[in-house]
């Protein structure tokens, strides 16, 4: 009898241990904090931004605390895959390639790619990139776009950066001809850098979501929390806070969706 009870206890304990992640007291979220308005660090070292607000609200709805880890953009992918962090945010686009190795919540922002450059740049279209040097953030969809299209567009060189600010400073100082990246991030950045402007908008159909390890036990709960945020207007309020306008009807900021497969 004692042996049997002991075995039952082991089974119950194993079940509790297996279920524990679904009722986590703390959610670890990795972020690349040089990516305003999505995420950045204040002078005091705290995290702020659109996706920081999203992650904080998700954790609140799950009854959990959230802890943010400062990671490079490329490091986010290894950190989720290894389980070092539960989720990652940093305007991470859901792509077919990434879905092979990573899990994602439903998207909450629709964006496009763009080329940013000096306000007096002669670049008016993608055709004007011929012979030019274009900067990209390592591991970003901007980098993926240039890898796929640079030869076709006649781009002379693609230069990789670890930080968006370094890329933009090189554009501003004329060390490169432009930068390829995500529209909203560049729009926010050039508010502080009036010498720059959006030169070309690229309709890439990017959609941003929280990334996690495939099969993470919290994924469905986090996705349900995002659905609730869209339905009760919280996500729209976060959008207005950071962009100054209401999100457009029909976009992923206001339209609930399933977990991408």
C-alpha cells in the first residue's frame, strides 16, 4: 500500500511539474531595447515601448509577473528556442521560415518595409538603389529582403549593423546611401533625426507578434490574452498611445486571430 501511495505521489508530482509552466508566476520576455517605439530603455534602465505595454498587459491577464531581458536581436531566436526566455518581442515578423523553428502568437501589428535616407537623397524608387550601399539590421526582415533582392536591384553593397541607431547615424553622415528596415520603427526614429526621411515604401506585408519556443505551454493562454486585448480595446489604446492615431479597421491590431501555423 505504501509503495502504491508512493507511486501515486510520484505521478501526481510529475503531473504538477509538467503543468507548472502553464501557471507560471513569472514570464521571462526577451527584448532588443534599441528599437523604439517597440521597445527601448529609459535612463533609469526600465523597459518601455509598444510591445512592452503588450507584454505587461498579457502577464497581468495571466496573473503573472513579467521580467524583461536585454538581448541582441539575433540572440532572441536562440533564447526562445533554448527556453532561456519564454517569449521575445522586438517587431519580430511572422514568416514561413521562422515558423519552421519558432512559435508565434497571433500578430498585433501590420507593417511594411522601407528604405530610409537623407532628406535630399536622389533615391525615389527601388530602381534608384542601383550602385548604392544599403544598411540593414542583422537578422531582420530588412536584411532578408536585401539578401533576396540586392542583386536584382543592382545594390553595390549591403552593410550589416547590430543597432538601428548606428545604421541611421551612418545614413545621416553619408557613410551609406540608405537603410532597409521596418516602416514604423524608422518613422519613429526620424522624428528625432529630421535630416532623414522615408524614401521608398516596400509592401512586404509584415506582421509582428510575440515569438516563443514551439509547443510552449503558455502560448495558447498568451494568444487568448491578446484576443481579449483586441476585443476590449486595450490593444487599440496602446496603438494610439505610441502612434498618436487609432489603428485602421481590419488590421491585426484590432482583429483577433488564431496562432499562426
